[in-house]
C-alpha cells in the first residue's frame, strides 16, 4: 500500500482507493491525526498523498496507521473475467507471433541453403501471416 515515503510525505496506492467513498472515509480518519497537514487524492489511479509533520508523527506511529488502513480497507480480489486477461487468452497471439518468426526464419534458411521451394513456402507463409496481422491490428496503426 505504501508506494513512496519521504519524511513529511507518504504516498498510498491501492485498488481499494479507486472508490471515492473509501477515499473520503480514509481522509476523514487520517485528518484526525495531529500533524497531518493536507491530503491529495486521485481515485482514477487509486492514490492518496499525505503531507504530515514528521516531528508530530513518528515512523512507528505512521506504520501503525498504515497497518490499520490495510486491515480496514483490504485490497479487493479481482473477479473472474475482469482485469488482466487470463494466460489462455494470450495463447492465440503468442502462437501468431511465433508463426511469424518461424516463417521468417524458414524463408532465411531456404535462401541461405539455396533450397528454392523452402524459401518460397516460407515467404508465402510469412506474407499471409503478416497480412493477417496488419489487418487485425489496423485500428492500432
């Protein structure tokens, strides 16, 4: 949860902080500490920057407050089907990339070994795969 720490400033980062309700409750709880000057939050990034007086709040007390925050606002577990794609969803893309590299190597191997049929077959395969690749990703180009 603690992303960075400098005496007088601490940045907290957590997916739980993407909720405005959680941010407001956390800000209310932290403002009760004597020595907290100001707080800047960003719900979009799940970040809270706390400026405090290091003479008023010791590192041990800050660690205790952060432990309380982590217990009070646990990191939500991702639901299936959300967030980062599962590894099996990346399998077709990896296969396509490997086939592109393999066909390029096949073309080069056919050219170096002077086996015309291998060179032509590898070139045609590479041409077809590269065309499909460009067509599928045409919006990103």
